């Protein structure tokens, strides 16, 4: 298993797919990195030479923010929003959708599982 940016990438998969296991690298960035390194995207990750792996790692380290550094940067951005007490910061604090989505229905990913509240008694029972 080749190790790039502190991540063991799967050796049996194509290198363009294997690079996506690194946090912060998607399909487009993966193909751009391989193009700059001059490596065939159809090649399997396990068949890469040490030179090719080091070329890929060098390109990623010098020109892209990935893994722990990217996670830290995102966390700092969210902390800044909370500190300045802006609308988006409040939404992050309350665990609600941040980008204008509706919350009356849906939004279960952000809000978590439903918290059932006991319902009111029926009208017929109150008349007795």
C-alpha cells in the first residue's frame, strides 16, 4: 500500500480512484495531480514505483491543503463564525442547516433523530 500525505491508499485500485481516499482530493483534483506528475490514471496504485509515488506526494504537499491541515482550517473557519456571533455561527451552534434549507421537514442530518414530544389529549376525552 503506497502512503501519500499520511494516508495508506488502496493498492488494488486505479491511482486516480485511490488518490480520492485522501481528505481534500476529489475526482478533478486527482486527475490534475496525475497529469502534472505525468502518470497514467489507469495504472494501479500498487504498481507505482517509489519515484512516481514521491512525485505525486510532492505535488500534493506543495500545492494543495489536504488531510489534517484542511480539517483544522475548516474548524477554525467555523470557530470564527461562532466567535463573531453571525447568523451562520448561530446555526452551527444550534446544529441546524447553515445554508438556508428548510427545517420544518427534512434537515434530519443536522438535527439528528426525532425527539418525540407527548401529544395533546383528543377533543372527545376533554368533554367527559
